[in-house]
């Protein structure tokens, strides 16, 4: 069941991208993978959000279902990256939490913008 509106997803994307891009620099990490994988994911999220067909984008090019699929893949990458790139002994919890959050957002976000057009009620014949 998809219950997250696309506008809420868009806001979360921009905030999450900023967190992923800037956050690793505030965590003292000695692993370059632990630092650069979130920066990469945040950059991809920011760029795709700027060009996705939803309310808060600059150019409406990328379909929402493609955006959500990319979010899911990036979430999975974040989730498994501490073990895939061997930095789990140093840090894994932020990657796991954000990865699960991204995957959840991809699963539960609606695939279309709401229709804000208003139409007059249909006339009924009696």
C-alpha cells in the first residue's frame, strides 16, 4: 500500500540528500568507503530529485517509478555497503538505518502526483 505523497517524498529527498552529502564529514571516519558511499548516494538522490516528475523538481524528465526504483537500489547499496566494502567493524549503523529508510520510502511512496484539478459535479438526470 502506497501512502506517502510524492510531495512529502520530494521534501524528504532534498533533506536526505543534504544529510547524506554533508553528514559523513561530521562523523570521524577513517574508512574512505564509509565516507564516499553516502556522498555518492546523496548526490544521485539530489540530481534525480531535480529532474523527477513530481511537485518540487526543476525539470520533469524522470518518471516517478524510475526514481523510486533508483531509491530502492541506493538504499540496498547503503544497507550492504559496510560488509561489501569491509568497514563494518568501524561503522555500520548509519548506513543500515538510512538504507532501510530509503528502501521503505521507495516501497511506500505513491507513483503519481495528486490531481489538483477541480471539476464541477456531474449533472444528474431525474
